[in-house]
C-alpha cells in the first residue's frame, strides 16, 4: 500500500465510517532551511526558544505543620553551608555552579563550574 495516497473510508468497531486520511511526507531540513539533508544543521533555529533559569541556594525538608508555623523573621536552615556554590538550573536541569555577585547594586551570578554534558544526562 502506498502511504502517500489517500486511503478509502474505513469502518470503526462502532460501525461508523472514518474520513479518509493521508500519511504525512517529511523531508530533512538543512541549516539553510531548505531540504538539503545537511548533517550539521545550524543552531540558529533554537536561539529564540525561551528557557527558565533558576538559582538554588539550598533545600530544606519540613512537615506541613512546621511550614504553617513559619512567620516573618523565621529562619529556615538549608542543606548547604554558607559559602558553598549555588546550583544553576535550566528548565529544572543542573547545568552549572556559581557564586552570587553584586553589580551596580543588582545581584548576579558568576559561573564557577559548568556541568559536563555527560554528567547532565546521568543526573
């Protein structure tokens, strides 16, 4: 059967006829946007894709009761010591470690270690 041709109407188990369908045909898209089949497409096609960058200072586990007792001025002890690097996450995946810096009265982060692609996939 040739998947590029429209099939005849078929009958479902309920006895109702389904509309005919045609299989989609795709071609490889090269770096120039044409169907060249280039083995090394350009990264330019994803440069405008938005991602979420998060910085994690540390974590804490607590019961709901303790969480509800927190109030202004409460201190929550984190699982990380002062001076330890922050985790830099992109869409929830660890990609680097860094430290907080202040630039023109605004907080920023200086990357101190970028996680290797192999370690990202393993984690």
